């Protein structure tokens, strides 16, 4: 009878699973494979305002905290999106002159500040919901 062994995943000798390649548990440096994180430049492209918070917020905040330059691009203002709650109904598109887009710009700027991202967002100007 032949014994069946479980395949072992290859692990480089210098990898500590808790800290990553070449770093000790007490390490406070934030060097990655290509050098210090402050050299890292990140461009995050999202369809609508709030996507940066819902989908990539924690990652972008961590990268910024580690010194990366993070720029957020939003393709639309979300001005044709659903407006939920009576309080926000006056912002809805009514006859084509809603104020939702302007509100979403300010909302995005506040969100980026909360995430610790210094750069102003860039808007591509598409119309969307």
C-alpha cells in the first residue's frame, strides 16, 4: 500500500507568514519589493462617488498611511443615481436640473479626507447613476 501525502505549497525561506518577505514581527519599516511605500503611486478609478469608500477605501487609506501617493478618479458624479430618503429628495433629477452631482462631489471630498487621502479627486465628466 502506498501512502498518499498532501502536496506542500512552496514557501521561500525568508517569508514569515505574519509579516511578509524579509520582515520581522516587530518591523516598523514599510518597505515593499520595490522600496519604500512613499515611492508608490496609486491611481484608483471608480465609476461613481462612494465606490472608493465601498470597494477600496481600506486599501487606499492604508496605502496613504504608509506614504503612498494616492489619486482617485471618478468617471461620473452619480447624478442620475437613486436618491434614498426624504431628506435628500430635493437633490434628485427633476426636469434635468437636479443638484445630486454637486452634493456627490462634496460627499466624495469629505470621504477622501476621512480616508486620509490628501489629493483632490478627478472627475471624468460622464453622466451616470
